[in-house]
C-alpha cells in the first residue's frame, strides 16, 4: 500500500491517538474505555505508518507527490 497520509494529517492522527489512549486509560473498565483505546491505537498506527486503508477506499491522498511516495511498499 502506498503512503497516502500527509504531514499535517500524520501529526493530527498521532496527537488524537495519544489523547484517545490517555482518555481510554482514564475511564478504566467498560466498553467505552475499550473503544477509546482501540481508536487511539488505530490513530497511532495510521499516523506512524502514513497509510490509511479508508483513504484507499475513498481514493483520498493527503500526502505530497514525490518519488518516495510513488514506490510500492
């Protein structure tokens, strides 16, 4: 999958992922805490990898065009 998450998008995903993880740990127990933790991990994974499967489905690309971005990984 090609990288399709831009710099600003990455920063927001990582920041929101951290906030969701902290909130999930704050609300100990229950389904709400588990949902927050899962969403936090998804944000961190997509932020650090710069790849979003949902963007592929909707053909969205916030990453700048570059030779590195064109490579298949």
